[in-house]
């Protein structure tokens, strides 16, 4: 790993953004439609950054240090960590956050799959070989430097047909459409599907992290 990449990923990891993998811009752009393309040359390097439950204590600390809680604490925290990790980096082309809307949106699950960080499953969740579905994907950092040789996408680490697929079918059958309002109103079904994955169960998020992400509940210790 180059020193530039090493510096960025260790700074992110120290702040709870503990997952990363590299890919070339071209390998990702080859599998997504043009509006979701990353900038840079085909051989430019991109780092996909994510997190496990390790981020959660950092978010609490961050929120408690603010004069008033920011409207999107996780997104605001992630931006501040990556801004600091990439500050002064002369090779930086762009950072695309998972939470950005079109036209800056990227298909970050496909990037994580292409980079060999996690396997994109039929449940529409990326499954990490250790942490299972208990990961989030946060940003793609694009650098003007050559990417290392491509890695193979991971093999499926689980058997979806007997684990999540029946629960995905149930959740979809109960939803008139799949949008944030409908996931929120039947969030326990979507959570049951995630819980059905046999991989990474001991890395499951705590309840407050789960409820924040599915229904937006603010943990009580953020305000104390
Ligand atoms: C939009 C979106 C949604 C929409 C998707 C509906 C739609 N068709 O637009 C809704 C609101 C339903 C949703 C729900 C959830 N999402 Co969502 N979502 C996204 C977001 C912001 C963009 C997806 C996108 O448009 N990609 C671009 C297109 C071109 O790429 P694509 O591969 O073709 O993407 C398609 C799929 O991603 C699909 N999709 C995404 N989520 C879901 C969920 C279901 C049930 C279905 C049927 C399809 C679907 O919709 C996209 C367009 O059709 C991504 C972050 C990102 N930038 O990718 C997070 C993301 C995919 N979501 C994520 C999560 C965790 C969830 C939830 C569990 C709730 C939550 N926040 O914790 C729920 C339930 C999903 C589940 N599988 O259980 C994580 C997945 C992490 C992982 N391990 O893979 C991501 C990566 C965000 C993150 N920061 O980590 N999501």
C-alpha cells in the first residue's frame, strides 16, 4: 500500500471508519451507468471507506462536543473525518459520499463489491466475510495515482436462498413500494432480513445504532 493511501486509511480507521479497500476507477465505472461514474482516469485509484459498529462511540462523542446536534450527525461526522484524513493530499481528485444525492451519487455497494471489500447480495446488502451485513459504506476517495492490480470480487459468504431470501420476499410483499417511508414503517421486517444472515452475527450493531439508522431515533446519551 502506498504511503498516501496508508496515511488516509489509518487516519479514517482511528476515527471509526475501520473498513477500506482499493480499486481502479475504471473497474467500477465499467459496471455502473454513466450518471454514477467516478471522476478520474480509468487507472486512477479509489479507496472505498466504510465502517462497522466501531464508529458508534465516535458519533456519540462528536455529537456531545457540538453546541447543538447537527441535523445528520453520522454524515456530518464522516465528512469531518475524511476532510481531515485527506487534508493536504495533493493527489486528491474527489471524495464522493454515500449520502450524496444525484448527480453526485455513486453506487457504493457496487464499488465495495468490485474492490473485494464485501459481496453484494440479493438482499441489497453488502456482506463482509467477517462482519456480515453489519457494515455501512461511507465514501469513495479518488486519487490521482495508479491503482494496484484488480482484486477478485469475493465469493458469496452465505447461502441467501435459505437465509435472507424468504424474509426479503416477505418484506417486499408487505411494501407497496420500496422507499424510505415504507422501510421505516415496516423496519422490523427489513431488520429481520438482515438478522437472518448467518455471517458476522457477533458484530451486530447495538439497538441504538440500529434504531438510529432504520427509524432515526436519537440515542439518549447524545444529549446527556
Ligand atoms: C437510495 C437508497 C436506499 C433506498 C433504495 C430504494 C431505491 N430504489 O432508491 C431505500 C430508502 C429503500 C433504502 C433502504 C435501506 N438502506 Co439504503 N441506500 C440508498 C443509497 C443512498 C443509494 C442507492 C442507489 O441509488 N445507488 C445507485 C444505484 C445506481 O446503484 P444500484 O446498485 O443499482 O442501487 C440500487 C440498490 O442500491 C437499490 N437499493 C438500495 N437499497 C435497497 C433496498 C431495497 C429493499 C431494495 C429493493 C433496493 C435497494 O436501489 C438502488 C437503485 O435502484 C445507498 C448509498 C449509495 N450511495 O449507494 C444506501 C445503502 C445501499 N443503504 C443501506 C442501508 C443499510 C439501508 C437500510 C438497511 C436502512 C439503513 N439506512 O440502515 C434500508 C433497507 C435496505 C435493505 N437492503 O435492507 C446501506 C447498505 C450497507 C450494506 N451493508 O450494503 C447503503 C450503502 C448506505 C450506507 N451508508 O451504508 N436505501
